[in-house]
C-alpha cells in the first residue's frame, strides 16, 4: 500500500516537472522571436533607396530625311525654281544615310504629267559624306565630287524646273536613294537606266514633294 502511494507521488512530480519544462521552452521561444520585416521596415527601405526617375526619351527624327530651305513638304515650290522663274535647282539637305551606303542618287520628276512621269533631274554616284546639294547646281556631266548627271525628259543634262501645262497644278517629287554600290553608268544615263542599275541595292529612300501651278 505504501509502495503504491510512493509511485503515485513520483508520477505526479514527473508530470509537474514536464509541464514546467514545456512552459519554460515556450517562454524561451517567444523571448527571441524570428526576425520579420515589418511594414515600417519596408517603408524605411523604400525611402532609403528611392527608385530612379523615369527616363525621358527624346523625340527621334529620321536619320535619313531630305528637306529644302526653299519649300516645305507639300508646299508650293517658288517660281525661282520653276520654268516661269530663274529655273534654278533648290537647295537640298539630308541626314546620315544608313551604314553600308556606298553612293547616293537623286531623281526629281513629275508623276502628274499627261504622258506619264516627266523627269526633271537625275544625279547619281554622289559621295556618302555629302549631305546637301547647293542651290543652282550646274548642269555638268561630271561634278567635282565625282557625282554624275543623268538626262532629263528634255534630253538635257542637269536640272529643269516645274513647268506644268497652263491651268494645271502638279505634284513634284525629289526622291533620294542610299545605295550599297556605286552605279556603273555613264553621265547622261536616263532615269530608267538608273532605276534598273539600283535594283536590289537600295538601303533607304527619302522624299520631299512640292506643288506648282501655272
């Protein structure tokens, strides 16, 4: 009877010790919690390393675009550049041609002519470091820079200005081509001969057009 009493007492003591140990372990774990990222820490991190401002991308322009100081796109071509005036070629300027360009060619024609396209100016094999043509280009077969003049629809070398029939308004197009080759043509080549020689060699094309009435 006494033995059973001792065993019961020992059991109670062991149970009490176990409960105390468990509580101690729990208290120990809460006293050293695992590190967590609080909302305050998130805000602090965000404000200490701010995001860079959005990048402003500047507007881009075409690197190979032809313009003229004499008139703007789709505007009236002044008499100075027409058969009713001084019949001078206008000043033309363009941007950087694409990589691989070996020569430039310019064709100026009137697609509204009654008998089909009327060719006013052909010049080809212009050097790639040339980015403009001055006003009043001379009608030379070969120019000092090595470029060559083709023939126009009057069977002449050089430039002939807008000259539509009386009472009509025509559109005139200056088309500039960047080519990956130098054309093996002689001075006086026609527009058609130049177009055939350019086939498969055009890297880029840019145009400016103007209107003229008579």
